[in-house]
C-alpha cells in the first residue's frame, strides 16, 4: 500500500513540475512492466489518481493479484517477518539490516511448493501486493476500473505469449516438470484437474513442462491482463491490446528455447537489444525491425496518447501481435479466457 502511495506522490510531483522541464502536465503517460505494471493497475484505479495521467502503458501485469483484505495482507507480512526474524511491525522492519533481507528468498521458494498457500492465493503465490479495503484502494482495481475509475484514460496493455518460461526455462526446470506437477498446479489453484488435457488439445503445449508454463502464464499474467483490458473498455477508457509473440531461440540448461517469455519484450520497447540481459534472453540476432516497431509505437503513444492499430473492443478483441513482422489478430486469447479466466 505505501509503495503505491509513493508512486502517487511521484505522479503528483511530475504533474506539478513537468512544465518547468518543457513537458505538458495534461499529457503525462506512465509506463509499468511486470510488478511495475501490477502496481500501475492499482494506481490508475485509485480515486487519488484521477486527473494525474492522460495515458498508461501496462505490460504483463498481474492485474488481479491484490490481497483481498487487510487480514490476508497481514498474514503475508507475518510470513516475511518470521523469515527475516523480526516482529511484523513497520518499526521492527526498519531496524533489519539489508543483508538480513536475503532470508526472504528461501521463503519464496518454500511458498511456491506450498499447496495451502496456492489455494489461499488462487495460484498467484507472490507475497508483495497491495490490499483492498483502504482509502487508496477501496475496491478491487479491475472492478473500480470497470465502474469508470479510468474513464477517458488512454492505455496500451498486453503480455507475452508464454510469460512463465522466463522462470523455468533458463534454469532447466521445465524439463523436470511431470504430469503430476501440472495436475497439482491446477488443483492447488482451484482449477479443474482436466485443464492440462484441454491445453494440450488446444495446441498450448505438448510436454508437461510446456503446459505447466502456459497455465501458470495465464493464471498470473495473461488472463489478468485480459481482465484488465475488458474492465478498461467497460469503464470508458480507450485501450489498445497487444501480444508479444516473437519466439527467442535462446536455449536454457535443458536445451529448450525460452520463446516469448516474461521480460523478453522490454529490450524491444527500449530499442536496446545490445544490452547484456537482452543478449542473454533474446540472442544476438533478435530482429531490430521489431525493436523499431515497438519502440516507435510506445514513443508515439507517450506523445499523443494514441496507438496506430485499432482499439480493443468486445466484438473482435483485436490486438497487435508483435512478431518479426507485426500483424493485427483477433482474440488471441480465445481458448484461454474461456478455459482459465482470471478470478
């Protein structure tokens, strides 16, 4: 919650001071990816943000990840504090030296395998989220947005085709996933045990690892992003959808390519394909034409709050597919949004 308030204060400062730097206070656009995108969803939905932004670019948000109430948030805070060895109070946490915070890493690993925690969080096992119920976030962000909290806002939003491959391909874990693990993922998240077979029949993977990656991608990132775009449209915002579909050939430890994984799109947005992390995830031959296409689209949107492809709407659900040659597609999430919708 306080992290989101920090973002709000930053936006207020920009609104008050941007003119001194040659900017237009009525054309401020905020960008966020992954956790940044998730927090930006919280921020644009808040009643305190009305009028501060003209546009937002929200990439790969876990848009329905918020804690349901203060009690659930306090449970998560106690887990973190127990792991690092302090009382669950602000004063106690401020006294913890930075090097002691590393103990959190092992907690995250344990919770990822904890069935009860998965059930409690609907499969979205991350710890650091804002909670619903205070004055900053009185109702769930996607519901506030659908009710008009972002009316008039211009938004580009989308996700990568297989987000979770970022987490299990480079380290080789994708090859160790078996059918039992895929079934457990679904059952622990409150989904049907038959869902993996439905994914297989729909062409969403052939190996257990591929199907696991795709289902987890949809639980945490892709379907929440679709839910966000639907809410934006219903609530009077203008939204342009995209799907990052270029498949990186870079292989992980098991010899499996990473594909269109989480964060692989970021170097294309910044037209920074020579950065070390981009070379590691996208390779030396990543298409520069795609970087130009994404970078120029994002820059133009920041200037004008308009994208060059058709808006997202419910009849066709059009999105721009960013591949080597970007093209317009209709409802690229047709199977997933019906089989595994965001909750």
